């Protein structure tokens, strides 16, 4: 089972909400294996001003990023190298709303003239596990919000989390995934390739639903987890 191998939690905090345009500010990677958890954390200087709205979310100001952050190219290279090494070994990257974080990383790598994850891997980005998309697959018609804090409550693993901090969000995401695997053990016995398929389907259906509410039509399947 894929759960017998390392899993790689991943999250970012950025300058805004558009993954194709925003810049990386912080990143957290937590590798969980049979020996425990290994934590990696980066604060980058994004080389642009951090809008106040984004600062109010993650608490990193432009001044702090410039004073304490590492060069953005160095951070992107280290993050991409770590993620691609694990993906190449078949270890899933676990990210909540992975389409945002992985699209952002690919766009940032390309923007700075660095090899993308896809280029490093030689194939599409993956394997990826996104509890947000998995939850939409296994409990499709449940009403209510499905933000990370909502899922932590729903699956009974909320722990006074400080959301919108990259490392705290990774830890919460990994707890949510663990609770989902206990509730739906068939997910642990499924293949990563099939889980990628059902997550892409959930993403496509959700985006089509949103488009329909806005009077638009989308034809699937849509690309996922990198959407640009």
C-alpha cells in the first residue's frame, strides 16, 4: 500500500490568490516515514511587495521577507528538488487544494528560468494526494464549507490550529488525511494512479459546477493538479 511508504506534506503562503501570477513567500515540506517526520521550511524574498491583504493572512510583511528571506531562486530550486525527488520515487505529495500550490510552483519556476517539476520528472506532476479533492469524491453531496479548518472539524482532528501558516497547514492536512484513511480504508488500498484519476474528476466536476453557476460551460476533463 502507498501508505507504507513516505508521504510528503506540502503547503505555501504567497502574495495573493491567483496561482499563475502570485509569488512564493513561504513554503513548508514535511516528510513522514516510519522513522517520524522531517520538517523543511523556507522564507523567501519574493522580489515584489507583499500586499497588505496577503500579509494579514500569513503575517509576513514585505520588510520581513526582504530582511530575513532567502533569494527566491534558491528557495524555488530547493523546494522543487525535494518535491521532485520524492515524486520520482513514487512518494505522494500531500497538499490541501493542491491545484493552487503546485500551479504556483510551476509558474514561479518557469518565471525564474528554472526547471519545472514536470521537466525534472519527465512526466506530468504526481503522484499527488489532495484531501480537499478526496473529500469531494468520497462524500460528494455533503453540504457545508470544505476549507481545511472545516475538514479538520468534520474528521475530528482539529487541534487549535493556526491556519494560514504553511507548516501548521501541512500538519493539519496530514491529520485530515490520516482521519480520512481511517474512515475510508479503501483509499489506502487503492492505487495512486487511480486516486489521481478520481481527484481530477472531482476537480473537473467542481469547476464545472462553479462555471455553471456563473452561466459558463467547461468541457472536461480539466488538467489537475497543475491547472495552467
